[in-house]
C-alpha cells in the first residue's frame, strides 16, 4: 500500500516570532526588548509582522544593530526563510561592536 504524499508545509502561524520575542525579553529584559522591537518596526515601516517576508525585513533591520542583535536577528531571519519568506536583497552588514555592549 502506497502512502499519500504529505502536503507541503504552509505558513499558518507566526508562532516562531512569538517564541523569538519571549527569548529576547528573557535575555535583555522586557522593557528593553519592547523598545528594541518598536524601534525596529518603526525603522522598517511595519506596524506588525504578518508574513514571513515581513519577518525577514524586521530581522535584517535588527541585524544591523550588530552584536547580540545581529545573532538574534540572523536566527529569526533563517526561521522566516524556512517558513517561505523570500531571501531577496542584500544581506545586512554587521556594524563593528564598540566595547561589546548590548
């Protein structure tokens, strides 16, 4: 008996974004995380993250902060691409870290 092929995964939820935001809050504190998220959303021109492509844009902008944010943004960007986002445009370039502070 031949098994039916599984359907291709579709993006029905951006639960991975919620998990990312929770981890970021736990890492740098809720107030600082919220400020960073709001600043990054504002810089991208987005009000919220609705699609994997929105998440890539957000993550790429977050990565431009460098250091910790570059690592966190890179992880989020990969997750969005794995969930169907387009990987278009140049990858963000890291800024030099001054003193290794967040």
